[in-house]
């Protein structure tokens, strides 16, 4: 099985957060998320979770930046398409105001 990093993304146009949602809707969303995790427990390698503010380290030094990443999870699947299908109708965007889930294969480190 291959491993895939899935990034939960938000939208710069939608700054709505959990504090802006009805508590009942948050409860429904978290219940659905928990069910998704239970349904895919055999595929989840790293549970991940939400992420906070971003700092970028580069040749220019360290700076505060913004991106669309709201959280992550690592899953395993036979191939890239199967990994992406795990997130069809995911609560991140089906219930919560998330934009989508970006899925990419975790490749081996190149050797000489």
C-alpha cells in the first residue's frame, strides 16, 4: 500500500470558523467526521488534525505567511485515485465550510 498526505483546505473568500457556526451544526459535523475516521480506521496511518498559523523559513529568513491549509491526515491506499475517493463527500466540505481536500502521494526519498 502507498501512503498519501491529505491536506484539508479552506478558502480565502470564506473566513467562517467553528465559532461562527451553530453549535448543533458543529456537533453534527464532528459526529460525521468521527464516523469517517471510524469507517476508514484501517486506512488512516496518521490521524493528523487541524493546523495553526504558518511561518515560512527560506533564504530570506523567517516570515509569517498565509495559505489555505486547515489540517491534515495521512492515509494508505492502493493508488492515488483510491486515496482521493476516500474523501468524496467528506464532512470537511460537506458539512463544515472547508473548500476541499488535496491528496498527494508520499514518495520515497531518492537515493543515489
